[in-house]
C-alpha cells in the first residue's frame, strides 16, 4: 500500500499523537508499505521522520478553510498513487480528506488520540462525507462519538497504541545526576508542562510528603508554557528541592528504569503514552482515572487509579507503593505483562493493516494489500 500521514501541527510541537504516527509509519514501512509523512518544512515532525527513514512531503495547512491548498495535495496524492490517507488533525480532514475523496481514494481515516470532536453540526459533513472511518485508541472515545448518533455503523475503530519494549537501557544514577540525597525515593513523570497534565497536583503531593518528613523526590521530564509557573509554585510552597522539572529528555527509558515509581496526574488523556511506556519498562504506577487509563491499568493489580484533581489520593497511593516492596514488585510484573499481551507495536500494525486492507478491498480498488506498493 502507498500510505500518507497528513499532520499540519506547528513546527515546534510534538506530542503523543505524533509519536503514534511515527511508530505507525515505521511499523508499516518495515512491512514493505510505502509510507510518507506530510508535514511542515523545518518541523520537529519532519526531523524525527527523516531520522526514522520515512519519506517527507512538505505541506502546510495555514487555516481550517485553506481550500487553495487542495490542488497541491491532489497533485501529490495522484502522483504517488496514494491508497490510504490518515488525517491527524481536524483541519487535515477538511482539506486533506476533501482532496482525497475528489480523487476517489476509498481508504481515508481521521485519527483521534483525544476527544477532538463535539456534538456540533459543523463536524458532521467533513467527518461523515469525506472520510471512511475514525481511528481512536480508547473505547471511551468511541463510546462518546457513537453517542452523537450521526456516525454510520462500524465507523469508529479502536486500535490501541503500541509501544516498544526498551532494550539495553543505559544505566543512570538519578541521585548523582540531579544531586539528590542517595536515600531518597524517586517518583518519575513525563509530559508537556500544560494544565492538562496536572503537574501542579504533584507539587501538592510534595507538600504533603514534606509535612510527613518523607524523603521523596519528583523528577518531571518535559517542556511547556507552564514551566516557569510550576517552578514558582514549587518555590512558593517550599518544595523546590523536592520537585525537579528537568526539561526535554532523550533518556526516558533510563529515567524510568532508575526511578522507584511512575505517576500520571493528568486531568484528561486519550491513551496516555507516558503511562504505557512506564508499564512497558516494568514500572508500577499511580494514574488518574481518565479516558484510556482504565483500559490500560487494572486498579489494584497492575497499578493504582485515583480520582482527577485529588492530590490526597495521589499521595496515599504513592505512599502505599513506596512502602510496600512486595506489592510494588507484583504490580511491576503485571504492568509489563499487560503491555506484552495487548499493547505491542506488532499488534497495532496488524490492526492497521487489516483496517486499511479491508477498506480498500471493500472499495474494489485492490484485492492484494501490496499489489500497488512501491516499497
């Protein structure tokens, strides 16, 4: 198959959806499909795609109604004989799917990693007339969308994110790296420093730990517009020595391996990649009970789920994990087993191939998934 992922995200932006796109593209390319990423020139997406050996088509959608871009995209779709188009942003559907439909391409999908649609009339036409289905990564989003009652039957497809299992992880001593008390317990988290991710709640947890004379250290990897605000809140509450915002890191597996537990305090998510990676690394976790988290974590078995906005519960469950080594080890084993059974890259690519091939065969365009492949 000739597959195009269209992602009009800004130059400096990178998140879970883009990580999914890259993993999907690499996995499909490794199976012999010809995969191209359409993105902005000079973007993080371009850089990471090139590093991964994927083909690039420079394409920008400056606005939701940039219909003057349709012709350029149509020319590329026709030249590269694209069989499958995956639109990664809402505006990609309005422009990209319109161009693909005009050429008779029958495998056109929107990808929704978090709930990006509401039950409004403005979404009905582009998300029913120009695409053949929606790919999402949680049943919670599928149930919400089906509740709108304007999608056709069997239109929403749940394909769980896949994650690589880290191999040959370089050892790192986090206590030395960040000049921490060698007897301290390390709680790790990662994500954009935005309101969604709830890192302010971890500052509340640190305050509670300090009041109880607990030697806890929080290491949080990620960048975002709230970095200075969060550092200020930590300083104001007297826990700057406990909460460390380390910025972007290429050493997430090493940090996970060297930490005691992982925490995800998000206010909302799709299928949280950071939690998935922590579980693949065999790490026991405490996560808020949002969207895809309960499909990933069995509460009390492979981790703990707590209410959103509840720093007391976060504190209590972290304390339970950090003081109960036997429980922690059991949850570590269960977490890794869950990912191996349900959330591998292999399973994700199997599901994507089946979906694409079924749609193409349904349209009568191909009878063999690779008969029109360039690679």
